[in-house]
C-alpha cells in the first residue's frame, strides 16, 4: 500500500490590509478548480487561547508582550495538531492566513527578540513550503483597513508598531519566504502569487 504523499503548506503573511484574506480565497478557488484538495485555515485559531487573544484585542486592553506570545504559541500548537498536520498527512494543500512569522514580526515589534522567536518557532513547528509575504506600505494598508470600516482590533493596528513589524518581515532571509508586492489591483497581485508558486513550488495555477 502506498503512503499518501505529504501535502503542501503555503502561508500568507503581511500587515493588516495587505490583502492576505482576499488572495488566499482566490488562490484556494483556483487550486480547487484545478482539482487540488485544499484546506483553508487561519490564525488566531479558534480555540480557547485564540478566543482569549480576540477578546483581549477587542477590549482594547493590551497585555504584556510575553503574555501575548504565550497565547499565540498555545493556539498554534493546537492549530498544528488539529488542522495543519492532519491535512498535510492527508496530502492536501494547506493555505494558512498567518503563522509563526506573524509572531516574529508582531511580537518582535513589541520588543521581544525576533531572531530568538524565529529560531524557537522553526524548532517547534512544521516549516512551511512557502510563505507569501504580501508587502504593502503601512499607510496603504491602514487606508484599506479604514475603507472597510476601521480596525477591528486597534490593539494590533498602531502605525508605529506596524512599521516595526514590516521592518521585521523585511529583515527575514529564509529560503521559503517570497516577497510579493501587494500594491495595485487584486488581479495583478494574484498573478504575482501565481508566479511565485510556479517558480518556488512548480505548482501551476
Ligand atoms: P488577523 O486575524 O489577521 O486580523 P483581522 O481579523 O483583524 O484581519 O490577526 C489578528 C491580529 O493578531 C493581527 O493584527 C496580527 C496579530 N497577530 C500577532 O500579533 N501575532 C501572531 O502570532 C498572529 C498569528 C497574529
């Protein structure tokens, strides 16, 4: 009996307003139309720790960076165990909206050691096959967020903090990271994403 080949793990990263959610959905639809089995998922994962994070963000009352890190770590362990690993073991393409590079960028922007967060994350969690970093200037992302009714979670959406988070993303050099210019209309961005998938994974969409 043949073991099922492991699936592909593709992560979307970027600041709020960078278009991750839209582009993830578009890509999922195209992959499914081409006959692939796709799992769409996102962090914060909907589990107890994830709900604590959402409640904190919506209350507007920040907690310490260390507490935030502990909660994001906890929800990720559960997310990997319950969703990501089983789907990959099943040979599916997993499209994930945010993963550990969000912790590196956002909790790094809060003053935690980004290098350490990255090393610890890579040691603890499955590595993605590809991370699509949708890069957009902070002001443009904030304008898009305002256009869709303002920040849902202002705790995370302070311009200075976002600038720092973008700086962390920009400093990353691992081979599985692809920077995608997220400016311009969604069709153009989708084409850049398709190019990255073809070049990096040999996957034609
Ligand atoms: P997200 O669901 O992408 O925001 P929204 O629902 O408003 O589109 O993520 C919520 C916020 O959590 C986002 O601003 C980034 C932040 N975040 C971290 O700070 N660290 C993390 O590890 C993750 C996954 C998200």
